[in-house]
C-alpha cells in the first residue's frame, strides 16, 4: 500500500531549478521515500551534504502507471521503502518543502510559498 505522501530529497542548490522546471527524472526516474528523514538518509549516504531540502508530493497527484517500488537498496539496512517515478513532476504538485539541516533537525522551509512567477 502506498503512503499518502512521498518525499524526494535533494541539495538546497537545486531549489531554484526545481521551482522553475519541477522534479525531473534522472537516469531511472525521480526517487522517493516514505518520510522526510528517510529521503534525507538516502541522499546523505550518497554524498556529504550539509543542507538538504525534501519535497513532499501527495501520492494522489501522481499517475500510478509511472510509479513503482524501487528495490535498489537493502530494506534491512535502510528500514524503509522507496519508489521511483518515471515522469517529470511540475512544481505545482509540491505539497510542502522541508529543510533537513546538518543538525539533523527538520523544519518546514520558509520558502514554500515562493512559487515561480510566470
């Protein structure tokens, strides 16, 4: 069963491009996890990053035929599930943004309302 929301973590430097172009698939797709902390955990293990932002997307806003569970990680190690989405996701579908900083605290990002002007 899918959670109500999925979470995608990235470097804070990617914020501007995402607000303008949305979440774009890289290699296999856009990767998601089941919580803010788990999404950040995947990214922190890949590269040393001091500040991470995590985007929350409502599962109901995704076309399920392009969403599948990813098994490219050890569930026993990570203790969480992951998904991959094969299509771009417009920024308008972002429900919330969280700032996961180097102190391991998570706060709602203050720039969530900064939708791009067209």
